[in-house]
């Protein structure tokens, strides 16, 4: 199961519910593991041989780009022995101490301005519970390259850089509303390059999500779950990322040796919307996702 949690990046209710949802899903899955393998080890369970069984849950976000995975992994599982120190306030009001691993992450990659308040709690939850956190978005410079020079420009990159996004050529449907609307908004100027620069983001996120679906331990009936945090536009109307997850699944099935097609990956979408009146969904917001969060349009913003 994939949960695409569509947010408004500056909406505090989105971020609060992301954390609540993640904690609840983890707790439910951990309870099921308790039933099949009692005992706890490093946030997971143990099988009869005493081997650790991880909760089959993975997290990921568009806020991290694929070339940032190494730095993110280092934060999740530090290779050095730096000891975390608590932040202290001196009598003069100066801040001392802090988290050296977080300082290291900030130096290694560019974080979103609201990372500390809105995304760090999710990353820290993964860290505390030994869950993978996947950087899913294509590096911005390559999306910009598509916008300026078209999808073919990605073929000119060195082989090591091509490992940061799906194998080209990728499928693209200009008739999907999510891309047709972008094309319409620009009056057709620049052709399909702008919507394709959006599509390569969606395709890369789907590629990383599908490639990191958690494996399920024996006797576990609930199935693995990948929770992905992204802007609502990347998953509204069951298009964008979800469409590319379906394409990814079809492509991998086409080259597999299995005689019977696997069950399609279940995708659950959540979207965030703001309205002046939150008592009922406005017509334009009907059906955009499986679950829709509506907050007042004068809601306090996180940044």
C-alpha cells in the first residue's frame, strides 16, 4: 500500500496530521508484528531464530532529492561516534549544545526553510524507529534542464547522473489534466517542456516509491506500507505520482518471468485544501482524493 499524503507546504494542520497518521500506521503495524513475533528489538520484532524483523513501513518525501540520499542516510544512521548533546540556554541567553548530526545534515544539503518544524519530526520518527526515509524527488537542476531543453537533454548527462531518475524515455501523457492544465496556463508557450518538467518529478517520485516498497515478513498479513509526503498537486485526482506508479508497475511486470500478474499496488491519496467556509466541500474540491483535509483559508502558515 502506498499512501500519498498531499499537503500545502505551509499548512500546519497538514503537517500535524502527517505526523499523527504516520504514528498511527506504525503503531497498528507494530501491534500486528507483536502477535506473530513477540518481543522487541530496535523498534522491530524478532522471529523464532532471534533475528530482528523490521516493521514493513517506509517513509519518503519530495522535500529530499535523490542525490541527497547519502546525507540523509548518514543522519538516520550515523557512521561516526559524535555524541548528541542537549541544547542549553546560558544565563546570558546564549544557546549551547544541540545535535551535531543535525548540524552535519544542514551543512551537507540544502533543507527547506520549514524543515525543522514540519519535516524534521517525520525524519526523526524514522530515525528513532529504524525506518527507511527515501529521498524521492529528482534534483531540481535536472527538472530545470527539462524545462529549458526538453526531456532529451537528460540523455546527455553522465551515466552516474542518470542513476538519479528513471530510465529514459519515460512515458508521458499530455492529456492528463495535471499536465494539460499547466500547458493551458502558459498559453502553450514553451510547448510541453514545462508540464514535462513537472512530469519528471512525478515519475522520479513514483520510481523511488515503487522501488522501495517494504518487503513483508512471513505470516504478516497487513502488507507493507510506504507513506509519501508531497505537495497535493503531485497526487490530486489520482494522477501525477499515482499514474506513474501504475506505469512503473506495468513496466516491471512486462519484463518479469511470473505467469500471473501481481495484485496492483493499492494507492491511497490524501489532499489538503483551504476554503473560506469549511462546513462543506466546494464543488471544485469534490473527488480530488480519497481523503480531503479542509482548513480555513485564513489559517496560520508555518512560513
